[in-house]
């Protein structure tokens, strides 16, 4: 069994980005600048945003963190977005989700300039992704594609089963892997909460991508020998032994599945670190532009 090491791979990607930034500096060019908007004090969101800002510093990007109070109105947030859209010093920005309930998430995502939408959530960018045009690919699916590519996992003609149909992971993942691209050309099945006989389907998969958010859901009985297993899940499970009172669990029962898999991502240390690296890659892309196609 080979561990698909997201920590190591993401470090390599960050080194590559840092080298590009350092060249930009040598040529007196402006370095990429990422902004992040955080509304409220949600613990997990604060951790994620903090990690993104730290990663920017590590590769030599400029970063700006805009913290807004929980009771920020939708109007005030839209105003902030307008400011970011018109700030030429900022190449890309993200609005950390989830937003407080009184704010219409879709309305906010629609207001982001697609050319600065480094999360790749704007319908324009999702549409471009679907049509296989150059665009910002949302960071988690992008990270999984990169991991598969860098580990030379053969995907052409293989049966991939994606569990989960969310807009940020499952759906784009299924589209990407069916496209004509490296780590693509696969035959894709997308499973979800209404899927019947899931185990019979996953058992046929050469590659399983588990993105449903149910800890240790995928067990050894559900996979065939030598399958490639990608675990996207991140769930905080109460655990009194841990100092924080919880542990991070993936969607795969690593203990049993790793004995059958040819390749598997650990949690933590698999898909998670790749997500941040790809956000940086998108920001670099925002700085450099997509050329005429964008
Ligand atoms: P989501 O809740 O939006 O979607 C879950 C999907 O799983 C749904 O489409 C649903 O139909 C499907 N599902 C639920 N129960 C199922 C079942 N019993 N059988 C089959 N399908 C079922 O979740 P999401 O935002 O896509 O995230 C999924 C998981 O990935 C979560 O644990 C989340 O924390 C994690 N995540 C990790 C990263 C990362 O960087 N590693 C990024 C995003 C999300």
C-alpha cells in the first residue's frame, strides 16, 4: 500500500510557487495578493482562514484578512465585495463559508468578480470548468487531481466512484475525472444519499473518492483489492483522550481499507493540505491571468 502524502506533495507545490514568486520579486514585479473575508467567529472557519493566510506568507504572497462581525448585514458584505472587486492590488479573494444564516450565500458568491474568484465557486467558473475551459478549479477537487497526477495514478478507462454530489467537492470531481485530461478519461459514477446498493457499486470501483462527511463510512467490505482510495472527509469526532476534546476523522475506515488499497490518502495529511496549496496556485494564476481564453 502506498500512502498518498498530501503534506509532502503540498510542500513541494508550495516550494514551486515560492520559486515563481521569488523570480517575480527579482524582476520587480508585484507579487500575488490574496484576500480572505471572514464573517463571524466560527472556530473551524477561523482555523481554515488562519492556515490560508499563513500559507500565503510562506510562499511570499501578500495577504489581507478582513474580519467582519457576525451581525454584518448582507448589504455591508456586498459593499465589501464591491471594494475587493475594484481593488487592483488584490488578485484574488475568498469569502469563507459558511456565512451566518441571515446572509444569502448564493447572492454573495454571485457578486464576486469571476476573475478574482480563486475558490472557483462562481457560476461562470463552474460553467467554464464544465466546458473544459481554463478557469479556477475549486481547490479541493483541484488538489485531488494534482495528487493523482503527481503519484502517476492511472485513471484512463478506469471506473471511478465519487460518493457525494456537493457543488464544492463531489460534483466538480465527477466532471473533472470524466474529462480528457491527465488524471481524467475515467468512467465516472456519482453516488449520493439516495443511491441504492452503494457497496455493490463501490466494490466495482478502481478508484473511490469519498466525500460525504460521515466518519469511517467506507469499510473494507465495500472496496475491491488494490483500489485507489481518496478520503475527502473531515469531521470532528468527540474524543476525550485528545487535548482539544475531539479528533479529526475521514470518511474512510483507514484501518481496514488500507489493508486492501493500492494507494490511500490519510486523514489528516491527505486531501486537506492539498486544498490550501491549490488555493495558492489559483491565486498565482489570478496574478498571471489565463490569457485570451479567460
Ligand atoms: P455536503 O454535506 O455538502 O455533501 C455530502 C454529500 O454526501 C451529499 O451530496 C450527499 O448526497 C452525500 N451523502 C450523504 N450521505 C450519504 C450516504 N449515506 N451515502 C452516499 N452519499 C451520501 O459535504 P461536502 O461539503 O461535499 O463535504 C464532504 C466532506 O468533505 C465533509 O466531511 C467535509 O468536511 C469534507 N471537506 C473536506 C475538504 C478538504 O479540504 N479536505 C474540503 C471540503 C469538504
